[in-house]
C-alpha cells in the first residue's frame, strides 16, 4: 500500500480564516523595535488556532506589555484586522537550523 500524507505547512487557520505567517512577520519587522520575528498558530478551543508571535527586540528596547500592544497595533495597520497576533512572546533568539531557517515546530510546542 502507498499512503500519502499532506505536508505540514505553516498556514494558520483561525476562526475560518487562513493566515500566512510571512505577511505578519514582515509587518512586525517594519516596527523599529523588532530585530527578528516568527509567527505560528497556537491551539484555541474557540477559534481553532490563534496567531502567536515570537519577537526578538533590538538593543535599546525593553520587552513589555506596552511594546506588545504597540506591535499588535502596528500589525493591524498593515494587514487584515483578523490576522493580528493575539499573543506576543519576547525571546532572546529564535530557534534556527544551521542554515538559518526558523524552526517553527519548536515554537509550536
């Protein structure tokens, strides 16, 4: 027998919307405080998934709830209103492969 399984893509399904993480990451990168960002789907009992962003801040910026809210508002002005990150986590560095690709599966855990 031959079995096919779909590839595990990065698309986030939230409240019936399909959200691509790359557009959100680009919007986050447009904020002066953001050095790096990665966006993943986080399981949610009501929406299916919610958008969660992991952000590495640039030197001189301090992670805070005020900064997280500023980032949410920044993303909302650049993408669809339903696609903004409901959660933002500040981390020191993103997990990457030796070639520099973000390991999103580690962020989903």
